[in-house]
């Protein structure tokens, strides 16, 4: 089969697995992470290989109207569309027939599970790239419809004016930092400049900040002083999520209910496994394929800072 000849698992290199007398064969069966991004990101089925979306406004604030004066009219604004293209992934394993046939220690019988682990890991990497790139405009896949960083202290609104979902200066994960984020949620405006109601419900951070997150959200009293003041943020932000797929140990985010996020993880083909053989050699061919993409359109419902 074309493309398989250069990296085939052959009897010669795995000959020890075909002999009797080994005391132990250690298999890497440690559990790996399941899909983690579902804690904060919606998953949906893609309808097309390439899709596009745009943002529309409602109407602006109602102006004054004099008695007998004509109405002032308004109309919605629309953004330029943003395209989303499916990405394809796949991994194969090819082994000589005899290696699979005489595998005394069942080393290769779990190859399906190992391929699935690899595919799930890639899905987690792709999804968490949204957060890992949320402070940058370098890759348009992760920017807003207006080509702005997903988390910024000034977003241009379609009807004019600005909004924000990041502090003026980066702030570390702390009691006062979360207070600032909640205040920004309370002052959040839509593309028309109207105040909207979105509540931060989930704190996302790197595993190195897990203990800080637990202390901030589970303590009865403010952990930043010794005066036993009531911890008021624990009733605002009710849970936290830590992920090793986050690349920054200092960055953190507050996320509203994921149903409000204008970003999704789209699945074209979920992980598909195939087993074939090369008719010329009888080599066993195992492969797994998947196609996914992230749709990042708008910043509403996400607040973030690179931290300090």
C-alpha cells in the first residue's frame, strides 16, 4: 500500500515479543484524559465542510420623540462574514502479519484504544487553542468577527462605542481579580450599546492554579485578609475547571453558561476506526480518522486575562 512502507512495525524490531519467557511486559495503560473542553464549550455537528457566520445587531437606545413629531427610525447593523473551514486528522499503524499473528503478550491488541487516545488528545488540543490564543490576533481562526483578540479591554461595537472582556492591565488569579471580572460582566453591553445580563459561572485556569481556585471559590471567608470578611464571590462563581491543555500557568478566564458563547467545537466526522490489510503482503493496517474545527465568532460570555 502506498505510504506505508517507511514505518511498518516489523517482526525483527519486536522479536522479543514473540518469544516465551519474559517475566513482565509493561504496557502503557495509564488512563488519559477524556474530552475536557465540554466543561465550557458547546459541541455540535457540522453541516458543511466550509461554513460562514456573521453578527447582526438589534436596535439602538430609544430616542426622545416630541409631541406630534415624526418617529426617528433605526435599522440593524451587520458584520462582515467569517469563514470556518474543517480540519482533517488521521493516524495509522501498520504491522507485519506475523507480528500480529504471533503476539504472545497481546501488546498490539489494544491498538484501537491507543488510536482513540491519540484522537481525543488532538480534540482537546484544538478546543483549548481557543483559550490559549485568546489574547492574540496572530491566528484569525481564534479572533472575533472583527479580527480582534478574543479577550481585550476594548472591542469596537457595530453601532459604535466599545465594550471589554479583559482588565485594563493583566491581573493575577485573586479575590480582587475575580471581583473585577464580575463587575465587567455586570457592565457588559451588546453591539447596540444596551446593557445585557450575562453571569460568570465557571472559572478556568491551569492546574498550577487549582489550589488558588479552590481556596477562592470554597472558602467561607475572604482568603486575602485575616478579618473574617464574608467571601461574596463564592455565590457568584460556583465552579472551576482546570486543564493541562492550557499553555499558560498564569492566564485565567471567567465563562458564562456555554449556551451563550458564540463559539463552538464542530464535528465533521467523529473518530472513525478502520482495519484493513495490504493484499500484497498481508500487513495489518489500522487507522483512525476525524475532522473537526472551532468556530470563534464573538467575545460575549468570555472574560480573560493573561495574568501575572
